[in-house]
C-alpha cells in the first residue's frame, strides 16, 4: 500500500509517497530514507510566587505545549502548565526558550533521562 504524507526535510516540506514498510519514500523522483531520531524531553518547573502571568513563555514555546492553567499564585496570577500530546508530536523538547524568555526567572526546564523517538 502506498500512503501520501508530508515530510520536513530541512526547511522544506515535501509531499511524498511512502511504502507500507515505512523505510523508503519517493519525493520529487528521489528516494529518501525516513530517519527516526531521539529527541530530548523536558520537565517544566515554575517558581509560583514569581510568575506575573505575562504569557511570554506560552507565546514563545516552539512546541506550543505551555498553556495558562486554572491554578493561581498568591498574587492571583494564573500559572503556566504543560499540556503534551505525544501522539501528535507535541512534547516539551527541553529547548529552554521558556526559561530564557521569562523576565521573572520563574520557569525552568530540566531534561528528563528518557528520550522521545520522532520522525
Ligand atoms: S523547554 Fe522549550 S519546548 Fe519545553 S516548554 Fe519550554 S519552550 Fe516549550
Ligand atoms: S514568562 Fe515567566 S512570568 Fe511570564 S507567564 Fe511565563 S512563567 Fe510567568
């Protein structure tokens, strides 16, 4: 069986046909190997009383896994929380953008021991 799929190759997204064994794809007449790579996974920590609900971490997360939660700190600010969907590839990859972006030094990421396998 041949399936039609989209692949990211560098900055270019290609439409390709994949054989059911999943090892090879044909794109623009060339045969490409599908590579599965191990990516880091992150664990987010929030120092609750520092958060000012500015949302910078949420807006800048490239994986869009941070959301505003229902939990509030003692100043009444809603805290960010992580919401992952591993089946769709939405996981924290421990890139550290949220940590760099936070003006209050209120969020930090710890890399987990386990890695995720992704195409
Ligand atoms: S470490 Fe990266 S992927 Fe994980 S929540 Fe922060 S910005 Fe998002
Ligand atoms: S960037 Fe920092 S202060 Fe702003 S919402 Fe995120 S954790 Fe809170």
